[in-house]
C-alpha cells in the first residue's frame, strides 16, 4: 500500500516506530501537501462569491496549480521511501579490503545522490506552494485568511525539513561539481521560499489585525 494511502493514525504510528520509512522526507512531503490543501480550501471558499468575482478566474487557476502540487507532494512520500532502500543496503556493504571499501564508498555516493533528488523535489514543490499561498493571501476571502497563514507555515516547515534531508546526504558525497550545483539550487530555493513565506505571513497578519 502507498504511504499516502495510510490513515493518519497508521502513518504516524509507522513514522514513530523503528521502521526506516517513512522518515523526515516523507513527513516533509505530507506536511507540504497538508499546507497546500489549506490554500485550496481558501480558494474554494472564495469562488462563487460576488465580492470576489473580479478575481475568480485567477483563484481558479491557483486551485488548479494547488491540485498539482498536492498530488506531486503525496507521490514524493513514496518516492522518498524508495530512494532510501538502496542507500540503507549500501551502508551494510562490507569494507574489509581496500577493494570492498572503494566499492562501498562509490555505491554510497551514488545512492546519496539519488536520495538527494527527492527532498530537492520537495523543496521545489514547497516553493511553488508557498508562491500560490502568497497570491491566495492577497486575493482570497478574508474570512479564511488565517488558513492561508496556517498553510504557508506548513510549507515553510516542509521546505526547511527537505533541506535538512538534502544536507545529510550531501555529507557523504565528494563530487564537487554535484555538491556545488545542488547547494546553489538549495540556497536559491531556501531564500525565495523563506522570503515568500514570510511575506505571506505578513499579509495574513495585516488582514487579521485590521
């Protein structure tokens, strides 16, 4: 069964157990999907309202984009579990001889690169979701603007959590070109996502405290 198809109780029970999956990456993806769903809730509460008819077309577009982000984040829960499996096996490889040690190091580095790919994708999706929240906070119904704030907080947490999962895998990689490219993109995503998330929270707080 897909991780995303587990009940909330089942997922949390497995997350809290000794089981290697799901882990931080899967939790980040799920948290991001929850956050994105909150923005979509606000969008659905906005559409059909006379007060917001001038922005209804844009809100509908945000809803479509949000649906895609939710689906992709849910798929990344299982993707994160899949890339962890070969990495776990790689750490168990023997290293009694120089040849075995070299093979083990090479295998671990290769698996770590693959393992980095999923949390990097979670970071990208989190940034997309945060940008959607920012606009929803600007044009969505004021009656549910607090939910935009809640949603963007989940996505900011997903962004940070995914970054941590990238970093722990980067620590076992020696390929300088790969490290430089990954760290550069990671820094860009963190900067943009954090700025947009904080801007969104400011928009929300301003509307809540008028």
